[in-house]
């Protein structure tokens, strides 16, 4: 739980009452490699914080898995549209390695939102995440295959080191063969 507290305190200092409530309402979960945390069609009612392992977000297009993003340690993740709009998820969340997370359900998140430090944290984190999504989308769309790989290496070095080649290629929108050529130099 300390990893989550440390992560939140990058944005805002927590008082002891808020920490106690967070510890009470958050749950530890573990997933084995290849286990789905969320399946397409399920309603997502949790936000997760990744303490150990790696999680891939992907969807199916004509039977082919398309990787949207790969999360590594000390990151939050969810199926945002499903969580925010209480609708069935369009994507899957899958553990790429044995994975440990801390989860907070929607109802517990609403309880935590009454604490000013948590509300400030959520606002700051969401602002940063939305800015990152915009920047990453723009950067990746404006680069050739090598440039996309170099950019990913810069912003997510753990993904490049640990993720499967096919998942990285899918994330970058390039073929696995092209990725192999780029990595060879």
C-alpha cells in the first residue's frame, strides 16, 4: 500500500486520516501471467494501481489483437470509457507477467472523493494523464517506424525491455519484422 501512498504524494501530501481511509478502502489483487483483469463486454467498476508486473490494454479488430498501451509499475490504469460512463468495456486488460495491483472500486472511489487531498490528487493526475495521451498520440502519429520506437524507448523504457515483441509492434502500429529490423540497428 505504501507504493500507492508514495505515488499519490507525488501530487499532494496526505494527512493521516486520509491515509487510513485509503488503506481501508483499497484492496490488493494478484493476477497470473496472461490472466485477464477485465474482459471486453464487462463493466469496469475499478481503478487499479500497478505495484508489480505489467498489464496490456488491447482490443480485437477482425480477430486480431491490437495493443493500445502497456502499463508497468507505479501506474494507474482502467478502462476509462467503461468506468466513467458505466458501459461495457470495448477493450481487455491482461496481465503480461505475474502482476500485483491495488484496486479501488467506484463506490469506494466516491467515498474517497470526499477527502480534499484525494480530490486534488485525482484532478492533478487526470490533467497529467490527459496531457500525456495527447502528447503521445501526436508524437507517435508524426513519426516513422524508427521514430515511433525511439519515442517509446524514451517514454516507456520498461515496456521496450520487458514486453513481447508482437505487443510492442502492435502498440506502434508496425509489423513485427519491421520492429526486429529497427532493434537490430
